[in-house]
C-alpha cells in the first residue's frame, strides 16, 4: 500500500512526541507540506493558454518529474493567497509559511515520456489547494496539469495583473432543479470544452516547445477532479477519447442534469472517493458513475468532509485567524491526505503505467457495524 497505512499508525503514535503544529502565531513556524512518496524530485511552472475563439484565458499550473532546482516554489501567489485567506478566515501571511516540495521552473527529468494527469478543481477554490496531491503524482513520474477555470475558481490572477473573480453561473434564486440544469450545462459547455482545449495545447506544446518536447506521453492520459471538478473529470472520461481513466473526489451529478438515470456508464476505469455523508445519501450512495466492469472502485473515507480532499483542513488547522490547538483535526487532515494521495497514485500507476495496485485490488472486505 506504499506505506500510507504504516505511516498513518506512526503519525497517530508519534504525534504526541513532537511539538504541536499549532504553535503560537508570533513564532510564525513554517508548515512543510507532507513529503511525497515517489522517487522523483518535482518541478512546477504556470502557463497561460489563450482560447481566442471563445475569448478565454486559462492559467494552467504543471507539476512534473524534475532534475531539481535551487528556487523553491511558492505555495500560492500573493493575490490568490489574499482571496483564499479571506475565504477560509486565515492569517493574512499564511502562504509565506507554507513550504512546498517543488522547485520553480527546474528542468524536466530524463527518462520519459511521462504520462499526463489533468487535475480539475472544485467550485470556489484554486488548483494550488491540491498541491499535496499534485506533488505526490509528479513524484511518481506523472506530469500533472491543473487548469484554473474562471468564473468557477475563487480567483484567477494573471501575469499582467488582471483578475477574474468567482461569480455564480446559475440562477441564484431558482429552485434546486433549475440550478442543477444550469450547472450541468456549464460543465458540458465550458468546463469539458476547457479540458479538450488544454489537452490540445499540451499536445502542441509537447511537439513544439523546447522545454517540453517529447517529455509527455500523450497516449497515456488520466484525469482527477474534486467536487465540481470531480463531475468534470467523470464526464470528460466518458466523452474525451484521449482520456484513459478518471478519478472523482466527492463530485456528483446535479439535480435535473440527468433526471433519474443512474449510474452514468463511463466504460473506462474509474475511482470514486467519497465522504460518509455522500455515500450514505439514499438517493445516490456514491454511485452516480460507473466505470468499466471490474475496473470501478468506490472508496469511502470515514470522518472526512467535502474539503478534506483539498489542502484546506491541513492549512486551516494551522493558520486560522482564531486558531486554537487541535491535534485531532491536524492528525485527521494529514491522514485523509495520505490515504487520498496513496489511492489516487496507485490507481493512475495501474492504468497509466501498468504498475501493481495492491491497496485497490487486495481481495479483502471489512464491514463495520
């Protein structure tokens, strides 16, 4: 299981032996994001892709196997950090104290080409809030491309300084079904079109760009998304022929989008990770999507909530304005992050690299009553 279960026990056992992560604010200790499990060092960069016919600009952040570099990558840019601090009630300078495991713009590792994984964010957040997952996948020899989709992202801050902030793309005062139809249309008409456009641009980049030339294996593509991004990931897996496998992190269909037709058959490998609340809903039971036979995995993580699949709970447990020591919240957030990135990494290792997946394929069932 690549060590996550053992590390989880060690975390719980040894946590009381180390200083609390919620130290006094005036000490301003850094928060080092969990070290990835893979053997590759990690590089990162952000590119702007312009879709002139649609009048869209998309910021795409890439994490990739790297030969290493001397410039440590920031967790998040200042403008986005300010918006996230306001949204999550964080200390204003929190981003200066979050240490990543990546270097900025470092040369890509030799030995590729490397499979590609698209990462789709949820509504009201940004790709940086999935850094723990992205770094893990890159350390395992995958190129990760995370697109920021305005106006679904909290904010998009472009290199020239202009910003696009989040705004509803559904009728705010309408009933749930009407809102669901509008959200479903946005997913089909905007987000999945964005996915196809980004794939086209990466394919072009892989053919012509000096830095990337030949380093990405465009025949091995996966996609992972959370919340709204999880829905996008599932639907893009179904509709985009270039995508071989998809991961949905607690995303779902929307009321009115698919009427009462469940599940939606993807006919490709699918990993669906959900919260207990989502899985226990009698209307869905986390079965909105089904992959190909024998290649569909449903996982429920106890004591998780919807934002547990982002970096949010780890960041909040350390940098809330009115922070109080809470070792349980910290430990739970770390454990959920470990489980999630382990399973997602194993899934893409199996379907994009042909690696074994013992945690996913182990023929053991445990029922707790």
